[in-house]
C-alpha cells in the first residue's frame, strides 16, 4: 500500500470527536512534517503546517478535523447509558450500532446501541428512535459496574465503523466529513514538496478543530494567523440518491468534480479566480448556492479580523453524518489538483478587493 493511502486509512479509522481531536491531529502532523517548514498548534488542538514562513503575504487552505459523536449524559441504576449529541449526530441511525466509549482510565470500552426486538414491537405503533429512547449497553448490570469500567457522565462516544471502498470508485465510512478534507490538504503539501515548488508567499495548511459545534476552531485560528486569503474545503450533499429534493438542495453529484459555492461569505473575485483556474486547467467543477451562510469554516475565516477574502471548495458526499458517508475517489484527487493549481497561480500581494 502506498504511504498516502496507508495514511488515509490510519487517519480515517482513528476517532477524533469534537473537543477530543488530538490523537487524529498527531497522525496528521506526523504525516505532513516532511513536507512543511514549521508547525503551529493552538490551545484547543488546531494544527497548522507552515510552508515558507515569514513572508508578507499569506494564504490559508483549511479543512476541519473533528467528527460528530455522543456524550454520556445519564447512567441508569441497571447500567444502561443515555446520551446527548456532540455535534450533529443522527439518532435515527443509532439502534444496533457498535460504539467505542473513550475512557481516560481504560482506553476504549466497547458498547452497542441496543433496541427492542421486532417480535415485541409487532402490532404496536412503532416508536421512532430519538434521544429519549436510544441507549447504550456496555455489558454491565449496574451503574457501579459501569463506573468501574471507567465510564462516567461526559465520556465521549464514537461509532465503530471504519473506511472501506465501493466498486473501486468510492470511499465509504464514518467521518469522511471532514477528515477526507484533512487528507486532501495534506496531499497538497506533499505535491508541493515533491515538485519542489517555491511559493512566493507563506502557506498555512490548517486542520481546525470544533467545526461541528459552530466553526469554533477556525474562529480561533483565523485570528491568530490573519491570512490574506483563505480557501476552505468541506463536504457538500450529493443530491442524486433517493429522498433528496434538488429544488431545495441543488443538483450536485459525486464524480463530477469539486463544488464551488456562491454566498455572501464567499468573496466573488476569489471565487472567479478559482473558476477561471479550473477552466484553464480542464478541471471539472460544480456550482451551488447558499442562503446567508455556508455553514462551514469559510464563514469563520471570512468574518475574522477586518475580513479575509475566503472561498469554499466542497467535496460531494453521500449520506452525510452517517457511518456510510461516501465520496468518489476521482473527486478527492480532483480537489487536490485544483488546490495545487490555485497555489501555483496565486501571486504574492494579489488583491481581491471589489473596489480599488
């Protein structure tokens, strides 16, 4: 297996729940260190690889490192565990899922989301899964036994599923939102290094924490870095599979290239620079529009300090916030290529202001 694919599997199969991203950040940093000059790590764990430090003009490319998860909220006397969300975790998919409870005392403790058998539900009005009724079973009979396993209120929980492939064309698994973005920006660093590119500006390769609970990591690091330009990558919804409404969610498909975004937080001159570069290099792109905000770290960078020209380049993804998030391998590579070409074309001091 090639080193980059080995890294991808290691990185994706590791858990990095919001607020507890540091093990994944260490994996990411270890991989990119040969390709960068310096690192910056802030108090909450956002990791930055710096290429060509100390220049007057700086550019940030960014993804977020955290994944949705759960917190232990209540333990019954009988040893069952009730949860609350850490980010946008989906209660509908929880029943019968295997989980990892990340304890300080005993490391990972295995558990399952239990659910009553179909036999005892037959003939009744089905009760849908909700935070009121989903629960975790760790094989304990009492709350004391649960505590002895190192589990307590506040213990963080992730689904167990790992990365796999479909039809040699797709990656599928949990937390592709947005560690696939972290993989892509790491590969941009590798490509720059291997091709011995000398950039005329400082490049910050930013893997931010706490996006899933309000773009908090990007908010913090954008104030620290104060870049002149920011290009963010995250995932967006593939709307081709059943139960999606294209009139509401747009028309985006896996396999047709990165999706560029229109919206108030997106600086249009920077957006047009991305579109023109893609057309010039024969890289396919898709388009989508957002109302008010993008809902991604783009917003945090755009509105930080005195305002940073920012744009969003999204990776189309099926089944967001499930354990079978799915992206096209082809799109992953195309996103890497477009990032690379943008950085080659960007000039030090490039001014994106509307009025000059």
